[in-house]
């Protein structure tokens, strides 16, 4: 998995073959296929699942540690951007798969169901804040999509601008979205 993650992060989806992964891992292509009988799709699916699981765990721990809805929103943003900052290769690998894989048989893209789930969970957090009286009146789904868009826009920063202070980026997002949700 490490070899696949590194290959994806450096070479993108098109430049990631089973032979390249095997070479990076120092094993034969047959050895890779022995462990991933579904081939490249299975292996890359495992990379995506591992990255999402890691991010979900880190974010859930940060969010549930907060006792206020504003604190939970802040934790959502800072833990998400913090995970991106601390796991650049893994995130770039995930994005390589998401952006490089073509449409599925139903016409949807690989990441759409995952993205929709993430947006729905964030919208639920925002709605819970409204129900608790901590947040004002706004459309939770619209604000969730805006916030996800601001976080997801970090892809070129991760790839080309490692000097960018992602803690400052997260702090700016917190300041913006605290104003958006304020009562």
C-alpha cells in the first residue's frame, strides 16, 4: 500500500501501473497480483479506503472532543485541513485516483457517493447547531458544500505550494465560516 500511495502521489493515476508499484515495492508484479487479485482497481480502492478511514478517525476524534457546536465546526475545519497538511502524499494519492478514474457504469464518478456522504454529514452537523440555537438561519446543505469546496480547493496547494501555511488557511476558514453560521 505504501508503494502504491507513493507512486500515485508522484506519478498520478495514469503513471501508476502495477509494474511501477511492484518496482517501487521491490517485488514482482505477480506478487502484487497475489495480494490484490482484483488488480489495479482493487489496490487503488484499498488506498482510497485507507486514506478516508484515517481522515475520518482523526476528524471524528477532534469533533467529538468539543462540547459546543461552534467548537465542533472549528474542529471539523482544523482537523480536516490538519490531516491534509500532515498526510500530503496520502491525500495526493486519493486525489489521483478520484481525478484519474473514469465514469462508472452508471455514469457517476468514483468519488461522488463518498463526497455526497461527507457533505450530508457536515450538513447534519450544521443543522444540529441550528437546532441547538448555536447557529443562525442558513441552508445547511449550501454552507456544507461551500465549506467542502474551500477545503477541497487545497489540492493544487498540496501539490505545488508546500510552503503555504495550512494552519493559517484553516484559521481563515474558521473565521469565515463562524461568521456565516453565527446566530
